């Protein structure tokens, strides 16, 4: 099988040979019979017309294609904004459940069955496990800060106190 470049090179060579042969018919009187000359003359006469039509329709199709792409882009961006809005809304719905998870872990160091069941409605077990690690890391960091006597910066005065 030929490669892409070999195929187009062969096609170009064939086209050039055809044009040279057709031109030869015009200039060699013994080959220029009326039967061969008329079709070639018609093709030569139609070439500028075909070029003009090609140019006209290519411009129209390019504009139409560009308009369709812009339309699809608007639809895609609207859909993405809608999906993001749904995610934000779901985040607000889960806010109380996530808060309950955090308080259960910090206060009791265990997630209650009711909290786990409520979390399972919105999240899978892997994400719940990752949340447990996040809260555990927060608690560990709080222990280090408390043990080292590190105080919060003044601009974090409204931040909840570290667990003890």
C-alpha cells in the first residue's frame, strides 16, 4: 500500500501528464482533429467558470461552517454552565451532611451510621474515605499547632479554634 504522500505525488504526476497531452493535441496539427479538439476546448472554456463557482461556494460554505461552529460553541458553553450550576447546587445540598461528617470525626473520631447513610446518598465510599483522611489530616495538623504553641495570624481571628 502506498503512503499518503506517494499517492498524492502519483496523482499530481498523472494530472500534469494529462494537461501536457491535452495541450499537445492543440499544438500538433496531425493530432488536432475536430473530434479531440472540441471536448478539450469545452473543458478549457469551463475552467474559469468552475474556478469562479468553486471560489463562490467555498466562501459561502466557510461562513456557514464558522457560524455552525460558533453556534455549537454557545450550546456547549451553556451546557457547561448548567452542569456547573447543578454541581454547585448539589454542593449546597451536601453542605449540612459534610458539616455533620466533620463534627462527628472531630468530636467522636468516628462517623455515625446515620451520617454515613446520608453521605452515601450523594457520594461513593471512596470519596467518603478521602473525606475521612482530610478531616484526620486537619486534626493531626491541629495537634501539631497546639503542641508547638503556634497561634493563628491576626487576619484569621474569625476562624474557628483548633480542636483540643
